[in-house]
């Protein structure tokens, strides 16, 4: 059954459009070691990806003092930008998807756990900013899963909740969409599995960006 003809498609970034989960995990683990904190497991780090950085680190290190969390934030930023060379390419089909959606007169936006500087850096690196009509970052709004990111995008772009869909790889994305009253589509390229994503009643779950393009634009092989 075809999906609604959405006017606005909102994307998460890490694990949805960009294959950056590995670098986030290794950067947080390296930062924890530098700050003499217990190095978290890969699973533990994946579960907090998508949240604002201070909130994410607070959950990972609940017994750490505020100054230690602040030191972790700074060390993580250093590791991710300069200290870690794990590749972070766009996922296969990302640019084709964005081109096809824009050519179909869809409004496109980003709602990310990245800070604004981080999003602008990856926009520049991937040359993709021109595809998006608006974006919201975790240092500008309440952290996911609070609906503020999505609600403010709806207001800015003059779109009703029924005309929008959120695409994301984590339960934080799915919860945010539920809280905002908009549909969601889960994608299994990032942190959470199909079994986890389906708990939040997404309208669809896809395994690739090519599959996402097909269902959003009614394309059938």
C-alpha cells in the first residue's frame, strides 16, 4: 500500500543519511579513556546516539560530576573532528534520494542530535546543504525525543503534522515523531534493529535508502 504523499520529509543525520555510527562510538570510547572514565560498550554508546551530547554523556556516565561531563564533551569533540580517522561516508543512495525528493518538490529538513557546528561541518564535507529547506540541531532545541525540533520545523515550513514524516534509525527518532504527532519511517542502517523500531509504530521500516526512495515516490522496480 502506498504511503501518503508527504509534503515534508525530515531526516535524522547520523545512522540515517551518514554512515558515522562507528566514528561516534570509537570517539566516545577514546574520550572516556582520556578522561579516566569506564569505557562504555558499543551497545551502550549506540543507545544514546541521537540525543544532545550533554544528555547522552550524562546517561552514559550517571555518577560523574558536572565538570567531568564537560571535559568529556570537549574531548569527544576533539576525537570526532581530529583524533579519529574512521570514515564517515554518506550511505549508498543518499545523494540520489535527496535529488529525487527535491525534484519531486518535496520539502526536506534535518533534525539531528549534532550541534550546529557539527552539522554545518558535515554539510560542507558532503556538499548537501542545498538539498534542505531547514534544519534543527540539539544545541538549538530540546533534545530528542522531545518534539520541539519537529514542531518548530512544521511551523517554519508551514506544514501540518499530517503532511510530514520523520525518517530515522533510532528509537529516539521514533519517539520524537510520536510526540509531535507525525508519521515515522524507521531505517535499519544505524543504531537500532527492526525489532526495536517497530515498537514505535512507524508507518514503514526500510533497509536501504533506495528502498526509502521507492516507497516515498511510489517507484516500483
